[in-house]
C-alpha cells in the first residue's frame, strides 16, 4: 500500500527476505530481486535482509521516490531496537485499515510488514509478535487497546505515534531503488576500480597505490566529541516527555472523575502507568475480588465495565482483572523544549531539592538522587564535553492528597512512572492514606 504523506510516498506491506549464502549481501539481494522480478527494492550494502514491493504495488506506475515505512521505523532512535507499529487508518464511509510493521533488533521482521483489513488477523499478529522478541518492545501507533492482547508480565510500553511523526524521519536510508539501476551502478564502480588498479597500481605497487588513493580521496574530518554529543542530544530531543507539574494534576483529575472504585462489585487494587509521555499515557488498572465477596463473576465485571476502558485480561484464577485506559496528561511536548532552558546543577539542588524536603514530613519517600551526564558520553570521556546536560532521578511516595503540591514543579522536572495502591481498610494518618501514590521521573540541569 502506497500512502502520500505531505508529498512523500511511504510503502507499507512490503515483502522481506533474510539473506543467506556465501555471496556478498549485495549480490544475494540482486539475485532475489531478479528471481521475484522486483520493481523496486530496499537494501543497504551490508544488511543481511532486503525488501521488495508486493505484486499490487509493483504494478502501480509511480515515478516519484518511494520510501519503506518499515525501514523508516527501524531508524527512529526512540523506538528501536524492538517495536510493533500498528496504525489504524480510517476513511469516511470505509472500514478501518491497519498498517502493521514489526521491528526486531533494529530491522524489519519477516512477515510483520502488512496492511491488515480485519481485526482477527490483526489480533493474531499482535499475539504472535512477542514470541519474535527476546527482550522488551514498544507498541507504537494509535492502538493502545492492543496492550490487552500482549503479555502483561513483559510490561510493554505504548508510544503514541502518528504518520506525520513517521514521515518526519523519512530520509535516503529508507529509499527504494530499482534493482537494475543498482546493479549497473555497482558494475560501473567495479570497472572504474579495476581501471585505476591497472593504471596506477601496476607501476607503483600496492603501498604506493593506497597512498595515492588516500591523497585523492582523503577521509572526512572526524567529528569532535562536542559535535558527537550534540548530535546525540538532538536525537533524544525529538522524543515525547511529560512535565510533572502538568501531567500529575491532570492524572489526578482523571482518577477523581473517571475511575470507579468498584466495577460490578470488583474492587480497584492499583493503577500502574509506565513510560508516561504526552499527550496520552497508557495506564493499567487492576481490579480484584476481595475476600468473602459473594456473587462476583467475570460476567458481572464485563457488564459494568466503563466504555473508556480496554478489554479485560483475567488473572490469578479469575480473581483479578487488568484493564487499560488512555489518560490525557497534557499537550504534546518533546524533550527538546525541556532542554532549551535549564537551571544550573546548584539551582536544581537548592530549588527542587528544597521542594522535596518540605514534602518529607507528609511523604513516605521524597528523594532526588545524584546528577549524572545525560545522553551518551563520547569515548574521549566527560572532560571532552563543555556544558553537558545533567539529569537526576527523583521519586516521591505518599498519600494521594500530596498531588496538589506537584503543580508547583518547574518545567525541567519530568515524570516517567505513576503507581497508585488502593487499600480502603487503611487507617489514614500524616504519612498514610487509603490511596498511596508513588511517582518517579527525571530532573534536568546544565552548568
């Protein structure tokens, strides 16, 4: 399926093959292209996989450049190494279409670049994908409800993602090429190398020829440690984040207004929100059958379940039910806006550190850990970077009523996880409540 997104044509539903054999990857890819009579292919010179258009897309007469959607996803830093991209595409008066791309170890997974027209096939793909990943992965796109089909113990994070965001990463590395033109160009380069070897290498010998080539094509200047660090920050800056001062009050408003303490007689036990980012966080709510409760069944739970919650997953011999819910936590914001204006390390420790200190009398925990350099430190060492960004993890635990204090947190304080434990039998005191909230995130500074 070829989609035109802001003038760039992205292809979904390509065929992917793993390259095996004794020949070079380029030669193996060219052989497969000839075998399947591919109109256009994706292949990197040293990659051990290649992709080509399916029959329907290959017949389309398109002169513009085509880009592989799966190849684009495999190069987005905040999504790799493992990701399952599922985007529901809707058009007025037509049934929904699902664009699916599975990325494993930074490369498109065979069989998981598909355009799906029915939810049964989509559910099967979502259920099959975890078996293809050795580690954790992200569910990317606009279908957080699929989390209920995935393994709960893997704690798979949902990353909201749009086609506009995807096309912003589209570049030459995802470009599809005509295999014939590719082969001719490589043959021409081979002939040129042979000609140069004959003309120059014969009279002078290999060492002189190598020196000649270095003078003719000097290596590009090596980037400084500061430049490499700046590029690493720029890549991270595109990722979404949630400001603690905005997201936590918004989350508390959602809990107070939209979350029932009981559903069909089942009682709320806890809420867990991992990898919190704007504009929507995906949270998992656990309801349970309390001891000595009578007449409660899965059916009573499903019948009373609010529409805004996802399909339940029953566990622990059908005494617990997990449901997912999208929670609005503020307008979309990326890390770059946080890094634009940062306080010094001392200002962070004095300002935010003092805020946490004032909470300690009414909190079970209020901690700001030591600052470390944020991002990838160049191999030259920390001393090779001037004015690096620093970050420090923070964590607060205590009664839910303390959430009103979080609105005063500065714009350099982000939240990553939110956990709420519910115990209606607890006796409230200064540091205890029926609703105990634990939140954590990062605080940023730059000297």
